[in-house]
C-alpha cells in the first residue's frame, strides 16, 4: 500500500528566557493558523524556558501545565504536536520530548546525548531508549538536538516485526543549536537523511538566550537524497511542508542500500 503524504510544520520561534507561561502563549499564537493545514507541528527543544541548566529548579511534572497545554493544542489543531521541555520524574529531571496526538495520547522520548560542552550532563538525567511513533501511516523517530551528532544512535535499521521494512520514514530533531555551529547543523541534517534513506525535519530556534548565545534558526526539511525541501533563515517563521510518501518508497526500491547495512544492537 502506498504511503500517504504528510504535512509537517516547522515553528521556528524566539523562545523567551525562563518564562513558561509566556512561551506557551507565544507559541500558541504562532501555531493557531495551522488548524486544518498540517498533520504534525514541531516546537523547539526546551521551548518553555530556553536551553538553561538553571531552569532545572522550575522543572514541571507530567501533571503540569505544559503537558496539559500540548494536549489542548493537539486537539485544537487536529494534528500531532511535539517539542521538548524539562520534566521532573522520580527525583530526576529529563530533557523530554513530548509527542501528543489529537485524542490526547502522549508518548515521550528522553534526550539520550546530554550536551557535555554546556554541562547538561551534570544536572539532567539521560534517556535510555530510542522511540518510534506511528502517525498518519508514517513511522517517525523523534530525537533532540545533540543526538544529531551521533549517527549510530540515529541509524535506521530493519524492523524485525516488519520484514524488509526500516525502523522509520522520518526522523525529527528539535533543537537549540547555536549559530556558532550552524554549518555542522546543516551538514549533519543532510547526512542523516542520505544515510538513512528517509526524510529529516530539523527544527531550531532563533534570537538570543539569557546566556547571550545567538541562534540562527536554519530549520529545514531534507529529503532522502539530501536535498532541502524547505529551508528557513534566521527569522521567526512557521513553514509547512508536504512530505511525499510515494517518492520515498520509490527511492528505497530504486536504491535499496539498507539491504547492505550492518546488523547491530544499541545498548
């Protein structure tokens, strides 16, 4: 059966520093026009606070206002909504990507690779498992920022439950990726798409944070050949792109590089 197309919206915003209520209001305004024209909405990494080790003291729980807000937005937009926030669970705080669908169902992925350069690993707990979600006939792997630098962790493998099929069709990276390393961001998004025979959507923020770090955005959707389907500059913008399921399937049939891949297990 041919895959359907999937509409993906990149919400490249200027996250407010340590202002969860303000950020929920800000991003609600940005995504409000997306009702009826998208299937999936991407918000940045730590979109309620900015990328801050100091925000750990105000980390919410899964019963807090941001989880409720995401359920509200997904229901109102009739689309899946995802983005990461700091969440406290059993005494530990995770950089947790939340995936919420219109029926209120919630799944999550905890950031595996903590950014040592900014000492994230000293305050936050690392996730242990990669997650794959299914939406609108697509298998999607949601990851967070620094995970982009680790190709083995992102690797698209055969799904043992579906012989001949790959783990995912689309990999997501929600990020706070500084302008100083913008070239790496743009290069690695393309590499992950080419090597994994998949679409890649990378969503970054813009503006400056409370630590004086600048962000150039450069959010993008990259196709399975490494070509940009849509690219953002350094401005606040919301862009919706249609991913072509049939074209992805045709590429994998024409160029089945996955058949020559190495078998391995992640630990």
